[in-house]
C-alpha cells in the first residue's frame, strides 16, 4: 500500500492523470496486487488508507477534507476489489467473476461520487478510463462464467420466476455495465466547468466504450440515442479533432457502422474513410475492421472493387471479399450466388450480408455489358463516318446471357423486369421496346461509369 500511496502523491503533485490511473489498474503483476491486499486487514483498511492519503498530501499540496475522504473511499473500494480479483485469477474455490464485477462496480461508484460532490478535478479523468474499461471486461467474464455454469447444469445463481427469459439473462452483467457507463457519460456531458477544466474531455472515451458495449449486446440502435444527445450538446463541446487520435478513429468507425446499418452508405463511407485516414499505419486489426464495412460501401456508392494489393495484408478479408469480387468482375451470377452462400455465416455475423447481396446488380451489369460489347459495331449512316456500336440489342440475347450466367431458365417477363431494374438504378441507360423485343441503349455511356 505504501508504494501505491507514493505514486498517488507523485501524481497529485504533478497533476498527471495517467500516472494516477495506474494506481487503480487491475493489470498490475499478481505479486504487487498480493502485496497491496496484504498491506492491511478488514479491521483497519479504512484508517490505513485515509491516514496514508492525508500524510502523502500534507504541506503546500494538501488536499481538502472532502477530497481526502473521496480518494480514501476510492482506494478502499479498490483494495476490496483486489480481494475478490486475486482468488478469481487463481481459480480458487468460492471465487467468482460476478463478485469481482460487483466489487469493481463499487469502485466506479466511489469515483462517480468523488466527481459529483467531493471535488475530484478533471485532470484525473484517466482514472475513469481505466475503471470503466475494466468494468466492461469483468462484466464479460462474469456473464461467460454464469452461462458456462448454466450450461453445466448449475442453476444456483438463477432467480426463478414465471417470466424468466434465458436470452435476457445471458448478458445480465454487461447490460448493468451499460447502465453504469451511461451514468459516467452523463457525468462528463453535464459538466459546466470551463473547457480547460471540464470533464467533457473524457466523453469520447466513454462514448466509445458504450458503443462497444451496445454492439456486443446486439443493441446498436441504442447508440443512436448517444449520437442524438451528443449532437444537442455539440456547441458546448470541444471539437472531435482536439481529442486523441485513437478516440477519433474509434468514434468515426462506430459512427460509420451505424450509418451503414441504416443503409446510409454515402455518409457511412465518409465516416469510415475518415477513420481509415486517421488510423495508425501499424494498427492492422483496426484497419481490417474499418475495411470490413468500407469495401461494401465502395461497392454500392462507386461500384468499385477492392484490389489485390489493398487486401494483401488482411488474409481474412481476402477470404471474404476476393471470391465475390472475381465473380462480380467477370459477371458470373451463379458463381456469385455460391460465393455468397458459402460466406453467409460470416457475412451475417459481420452485418454485411444484405449489402453484399446487392453486389449481384453490379455482376449483372458487367454481364450485360459483355453482351453489348459482343454485339459489335454498325456501319455509320453517314458515308465514310466512323462505325458506332450496335445499340439495339434483342432481349433474347440478354436472356441467353442471363440464363447461362445464372444457370437458370427465366421467362421473358422476368428478363424485362431485371432490365427495367438496371435502368432504374442507373446501371444501364436506355429503354425497353417490348413490342419489338429490343432493348435500345444510349449511344453515349450505355453503362455509366464503365467507359462504355
């Protein structure tokens, strides 16, 4: 405990929030955690900690009485949490990650009370980062432990009731964690202190934790409420560009994914592109996550496919996207359907299945474009003039290509319906002359964006 208090004193003197946050970390070596736990007992822990904090900040840097009490409560809660954490790490009998979570939640509550009424200053906000981040980790561990126990037939932890819903019980602690993080979000958002001394500087870190938690709970829609609240307060907030780049990247990524899930692909592309450009060049996992959504966005907004070079550092993305890309490029409809079917589980898991399914339209456009090119040229009506491409294509020719490409026999009405959709989506310019059985294509840019 003495070394902990010394670090606390040094951090208070230098007003170093990140150094202070390290004194509340559960990631210290086990020997160090053990030493902190054994430095006092249940009967004297409160007095030992309070006396240590009072003595460490005596003199010129002496803390006010309320703040001393606040930090004493925080470190007492931390000491108790270590008492639950050590048995859980060593898988001791009667240990439980649920107990660790509950003890760590009390630590977060002690910090919350410190900021609300005991004078904790904004420079110490990194303490919230460390405690909130680990609360989420312990919630995941507690839910995993509980679900494993239930699967093994141990239902001692359940509360039996008539309307028991096993689905809602699976993430019990993570849902509670989301509520605790929401309190911290409100704590930062509602601070009325001048920006230089404001808790608002902690808001994007907490928002990003909330996003991760809501996505894990499969409740991404709740993230929209956060964005709406943030938008209402934006005039009183520091600009996003003033926050650390890591927080900017994470926020832009989730903002892009939310737009993606709402099928607002142009905005999604904008946010994800910003996240990509800000992302550190060596953060390969983060760049892979961004590309997972940026590639389908580009496919729909610009009809462009990822290059081999772009995907080369990401084997998993190559496996996901290259088979589909090759089918789209070649206009192979049946192969596209098979590739989509083979990757269906992974596409659904990553929430990109429906978007990639729309890539079939691009594959169909490329197939129809091949028919148009194969049609060759017509002699110019002006003597000696340049030849022009044949623009009156029999529907039967398109029907034959589609039937071969999809390995399905389609009726003429179905073919005409597909063609009408292509024209409506501006993937093809022209009109269908049904009476004559022709598709009349534009002489200038029959397939926009392809140079034909």
